[in-house]
C-alpha cells in the first residue's frame, strides 16, 4: 500500500464541441511513505495535470486517487499535504509573514504555532530580512522560496512540489535540493515534478517518465537504466520518449 | 464558516491595500459635497437636494463598487493562479465562495459606512440631524448593494469578466424598471409583451423595492413593516443566488 495510490487516472480536457485533448491517459503509480518520487517529462507531458488531480484542483475523467487512504477531496487528508505550484503567484499586497499566517490559519493551526513556524521557515528559506516587503516586490527566486515556506507551514507528511527550482539561481537550486534531502530524512514523503534531469537524478528514489499524458515507465533509476540499456538518466529519458513517439508503446 | 471568514478577511485586506476603490470613494465624496453647492435654494429645498443627491450617490457608487469587487474577486484568483494554492489547502469550494462573498460585504460595508458618515456629517453641519427615516433608507440601500454583490459574484463563478460586467449593469438597470414593466404587462393586450414583462418581473431582482429615498426626501414616513418585508425579499433572493453560485463553483474546472 502506497501513501499515494493512483489507479487508471484519466483526464480529458474538452475544448469546444468536438475537440478533446488528453491531459492524462490511464495513469497508475504508487508513492511509498518516506520516498522522494520524481515525475519527469517534457513540457505538456501531463505532470502538472497529474499533480492538480492529486490535489483535487481538477476533476478526473475517470480513475481513482487515494492519499493516506482517503480520496483527493478529503479535507482532513489535505491537512497533511504541502503544495508548491509551478511559478507560484501569491497575494501581491501581503508580506511573506502575512501570507504564511493566512495559509496557517486555513490549516486551523493555533496562532502560537503559526508564529513559531513563520520564524523558523523564514530563516530556513532565507527571507527573514524581507519580512516587511510586500510580495509584489519579490524576485522570482524569492517567490519560489516563500512558496516553499508556505508549503511547509502545516508541517505536512506529504509534499507535492511542481518544478520547485524554476527561477532559482544555482545556489538556490543546491539549497533546495539539500532541503528536500533533509525533509526526506525527517520522514516526509515528497512527490516532485520537474524537467531538470540532474535535479531528479540527485534527489529521487524512484522516477516516472510522462509524455503526452501517458506514463511511459516508472521505477528506480538503476532499474530503468538497466531495463532500457541506457547511458544515464538523460539517455533513458530520450530513449523512452523516442520509443513512444515511434511506436506508441506504453509500458 | 471560520475558513470562509479567514478567506473573506484576506480579500478585504488585499482590496484595502490596492487603493483603487478609494478613487470611487473620493468621487462619491466630491459629488455628495457638491450637493451643498445649491445655496441659492431655500434652506428646506437645499436639505432635500443634499438628501436626494447623497442617497443617489451612495446607491450608484455603492453599486459600482459592489459590481467591481465581485467581478474581479474570483477571476483574479484564477488569473493570478493563487486559486491553485488555495484549493490545495483543507478548504471546500463552498468555503472559498462564501469567503469571497464575506470579503465583498466587508469592503462594501466600509465604503458604505464612510459615504454615510460623510452624508450624515453634512446633515449635522446643516443643523438637520438625521432621523430614523434616513437610516431606514440607508439600510435598504445597503441590502440592495449586498444583493448586487452576491449576484455579480455568482455570475463570476461561470462567466467571463466582460459578460459579467455587461450583465450586472443590465440587471441593475432592468432591476429598476421591472415595476413599470409589470404595470405594462397588466395593461397590454399583447400576449408576448405581457409574458416577457411578467417573466422579467418574476426572475429579475426588483431593485426598485429598495428605493424609498423619494418618499423619505419628501417627508413621507416608511413603515418598519415595509423595511422588514423588503429586507426579507432581498435576503431570500440572495440566498437562492448564492446557492446557484455555490453549485457552479463546485462544478467549475479551474
């Protein structure tokens, strides 16, 4: 039993009368407790659609999702989830601490706990000096960091991160990577979507490769490299995608 | 309800800091203040003019503010993609919708109270302290503004901003004409025209019910019974509208 279980998940987007676009097609995978599971894929491969379905932001066309044994819309279950969207946008006119407080209150945390966590998280993401700055004055990297902090305000069991290093400079990327490894050591389960292969290679226990809404393959990196006779992750990535494009083969 | 309140307060805080609404408020102050300029009238006529202009101004600018805030309240969340983060939190879509409505009410209330204080201040300055009829008129105007906000917010759950803006303004105008439309329906022999106005009279909110300012300005007393009945009408209409909005926000693909 995985902490996240996805079974035959399908999402079609209906655009106009006769146009249907595949967002996700019959995708199944499990994420085990305490692991970092990476979803890889080119742009438009269905990574973000998958994460939005897991969070109950989108409605699936068919299929089942179970997180901590509950469905994706369960409010109690959501108290254990932290989410960082891709290119996070927040309420421009709030400051970092105000944003964290707002989200903390939605988790029904006591004020004392919220205030303690705000202090801790601002130091963790190195934004303690920007506490009085409204978010509209934040750089892209700062927004990404406050987003990461906001995803941790409820001390979640499961972290769902959509492209967490987009907009970060190289040092920011390394710090985020180290933070993810640290969070894993603390027992958190992390589901990470990215198209940065090196990032995924360094932190993920298992990966899944998505393309055009299909899950092409999933497993540990060493398993998949062996299976596809690939020369590293980049080669594996190219091979699986090319194979799909040529034959339409889905494993 | 607590989570809806938190979302509403956040909405209120954001709107206060954006300051765009202050422009409307300043214009309203200027217009209300300008009503004092009719000093060539007799004292009694001037007082009537101040009341008439002020009530109209609070009503009109209040409606503009109600439409403007409700219109952008949901679409801003979607456009700025803040809704993704919000919906990943332990809240229901109903919490979100009710929260947005609370935010609209709070912003409306603040603007309404400021305009009303300015108006009452003007009356006191003119040595004519407000009587209970003034407050009855203001109460019905505010109920109407809340209804306008609720309707616009509900339309925002399924329609674009442009459609919503046009439709809400159309409703505002038609909503003031349905009483006349009903009178036309009673008099006309034309079945289509009769049916059209009767349907419109039944479906469209009758904003004219909330308008007692002409009577109050002329010194006619309006009973509490009437105020109570119209308020109940407004709240029931609002309840139905919010239920519809709640249904659409639940169904909507973000």
